[in-house]
């Protein structure tokens, strides 16, 4: 059985959507209910270990959500094997490259 097929992929996409919704609502609540919450506070939050961890968890959720969605669309609408493989590879490389960039940005932030 494939790892992200059928019901597992459906469940993974729904769980990541809920996680991202909760993160967005928490950020919105911080903006609305915390007076004077500006750039300095956001920077301090994301520079902290907990904020960086939350960023990584949310980004992994975004990547998994995007992978399942893009994979389903490509598998549904690209019938030929070669273009399908090329598109899936392109999506995987783009998601991996942006993940590496995020890791490098966070590492540079903690090296300061």
C-alpha cells in the first residue's frame, strides 16, 4: 500500500488544514487582542525557540497539504506517465527547495 494514497492522503490534508486554520486564528487573535503588537513583537516571537518550532511545524503542514493537493490534481488530469512524473518531480523539488531555504533562514536567525 502506498504511503499517501486514498484515505490517508485525505485525512492528512484535512489535519494539515485544521492545523493551519488554528495557527492563522491564533495569529489573528494576537493581532486583535494584544495592544501594541507590532513588528518587534512578531520578530521576537519568531526568533524564540517556540516561535521557530511553530513556524517549522506550520511550514511542514503547508508542504504536506500542497503535496497532497498537487499530487491529486496531477494524477487526475495528466494521463501520460512521463509528464506526470516530470510534474510530480518539479513540485517535490520546489517544496524541498523552499523547505531548505526556510531552514537556512531560521539557522541564520539563531546564529545572530
